[in-house]
């Protein structure tokens, strides 16, 4: 397996590394799922997420592991990912918090809360001014 297929580290901090493996992961959901599963079966690895669009891999791990140790684990996982692993459905679940009947998918909850607080403050100002 050549170096291009195992990729290179993009960035790292203790407990987290981002890996660039475009040649191995881009457009390869089954390989990406296999790499994720292979890494997540290692007790010191907290999570592994492969992006088949960018070809990048984000791995979160125990901080007592060195980056070079994790790099070796990533290279092995990229060379020999688990097989027969179904790709994850990376689509995020659509959670809709209904706080008000008018809240819908077009208005974010944050915006709705901001509008609600603004309305309350305006009412408070009007009542305060009427007392004067």
C-alpha cells in the first residue's frame, strides 16, 4: 500500500487528530465505514468520523496516547479496514423543537427566542413609559 492511500496528518492536538486520506476515502462509503469501525474497536479511540466528500478523517482519542501512536493506528486502519460494514447514514436527524405554533423549519429556534425576548422587552418599555 503506498503513502497516498494511507494519507497524512492534517492537524492534531492532544486527544484529536484530523487526517487527510482523499485517495482512500473520497467516494468510498464502505471503506470509510470500515475505517471508522476498525478504529472505534480500539478502546483508547473515542470516535472516528470519515468524510467521503472531503476525504478527511477525524479521530478523537485518549490524551495519554501519543499522536505518532494514533497515526500508526490510522495508517493500519486505512490499509486494512474492516469489511462487510454498512456505511453510516451521515444525515443528521431533523429535530424540530416546537415552542410556539408559528415555529417552523424556516425559523431557527435561536431566532424565535431572540424575537420573543425582543417582543417582551418592547412590551416592558411601553408599560414603563405609560407609567411616567
